[in-house]
C-alpha cells in the first residue's frame, strides 16, 4: 500500500499553492506520519509577499501553530508527536533556550524525543528556525533511564510506540565529579554517545541490532578525526550496522561536542540488510548498509552523486546532475528491497553552500522520480558534504 498524503484545508494556508512545490505537508503509512519541516513563513499583505517575521520566539510560535494544523488534518494532535528536530540559524542561538517554554505550551507533558542542531542557514533567508516532526497513532511509552538529567528539559531520551523507539540526539561525555567532560578525541566522544544510546535501548528492552537508522551531526572541528569514529560504530553494532548518514553542520549546540548521534530502533521481527550486488565491494569497507528494512520501515543511508560501483563522484559541479544521481541511488535501494518511490514518506535534502545557486533545479529531479506523489520533505544548508566535491545529499525513509 502506497503512502497517504495528508490533505490540509487550503484555507488554513491560503498563500501556499502546493502545486508549485515538490513536497507534501505530511505523508502517512502504517500509522506513522512524517511532517515536512516548517518555518514561520506566512503571507504579509503589507509587503505583499510571504515572509518570516519576528525574533526566534515569534517564529517558533508560528511554527507550532502550523504543525498543529497539519497534525489536526492527519487526525492527530501534539500528544501523538514522537520526535522533533530543530534546525536553527546561528544568529538565533542566543534565544534558543527560551524556545523551551513554547514547546511546553504546545507539547504539554507528552514525552517527545528531540534533537536541536545549528545549520549553516535555512533555505528561507528570513527564517531563524525550522522544525520537522514525526507522529504516531498509538500509545506512547516513555523510555527514560536518565530521569534526573532530563527533569528540566522539554524532551526525553526516548519514546516507544508499537515497538518503534524514537531516540533524541546524544553527545557523549564523561562525568567528572558531577560536571560533564567532553573528550577532544572524536572516536571517544562517539563511543560515549553509544554508551548513552545503549542505556536507552536496554531500558526499552532493545539491542543495538534493532537500530535501523543512525544520523551523525558532525561539528567542523571534528571533520579530520571523524573517520576514526568508525571504530566506535564497529564496537557498538558488532556487524549489525544500520542505515547511516554523516552530516557536517555549522556547530553543535554544545560547543565542546564533536558528533551528535540520533537513532531509531525497531524491536522484534526480522531484520533485512539491503545490499546492492554491484555496490558490495565498496560497502563492505563501511560501517553502514545502503538500507535496513525492519517492521514497516525501510531506512536508506544518505545518497549523493556517487557511483558506488567504483566509489567515484559524478555530475561535476552541476547541482541538478548531482541530485539526479543521488535519487537514482535511492531508487536502486528501494527496488532491491521490493519497494518503489511511491512508498517514500520523507526525504531530507542536505545542501552545501556552494550548491544553493542551483538548488531550484532539483525540483525537476523530484518530479522525475516521484511523479505527483510527493513525500514530506525538509531541506537545509549545511557546512559541507563529507566529500568536498559534492553539493547535495539526501536521506529517505519508506513505509509499507
């Protein structure tokens, strides 16, 4: 069964003509709803155009109002939200902590896994923050083995619904007489991150082999050491690697942090590693697989303009050509898993600053691969792609 597009009353967003765009506001399958990233964009009759107005707090309120409208259209509420990600512009960091009170107003006491990251900038130049969300139609269970540490914040270590565990992002640290000490060794930080994740999984009755998706947000200060962190992943996963992506961002909210690790796990059932025969020579050297299928979910590792048969970058510095190759790779993983592009419910497009000028051309690429059945989507500008020649990377999740 292909995804269901959440239809939002056009009167709620009269300025938004979705026919012009290549995303949906939300897409659902199997009771899991992925919402597109939302900024505070609204039509302002004074200048006669769509703008994001106000400071970070003003914009955050508008975003949560918009998320509420989309959730309502899906037959859900904020009580159903299991995970959020905040993408924050660097200029807004001084106010970011204050957004916690706004989250409390809308989320109430419902447990939510969450990650906040500082991107290079957002696609809308007047936007200070963008928020994406995932919601599930089911009973939530709090997973919190670290209750004392999470008493004052608006998120929890993990949330479980129907055997899916949605974890917050974690930066590894050591306890030094009650103070957090962050190692300058990237592999050590990642090792400590997995120690925290292990505690959450254990509290939920899960194991590392249940992790289907891992997303590493990488501080620029860690780029040289980041390849060494493969050792921590090998020790943690013991060969049962997830789909994974590493994204260099502007910085982590914790300035001493090198890498923040965000994961999703699925308990029980069979686990299928999606391998592409012609890609095996390259992937056997890596600590992740092209895709992992477990339960209703298929998570696909970040794909860029790389020919996996030889590991070479393709497309030159043509943004459209690079996006086309990235989506061709996504389609190949889906096909190998027995899925199609119509099963994709969400994409995140990661754009290097030097790719922004050509980004509009990627809309035609999305039309080529998705037709008119667009998933929810978020696009943000990051510090760089791990391979400096690349301008574009995309992650995707499919549901059946």
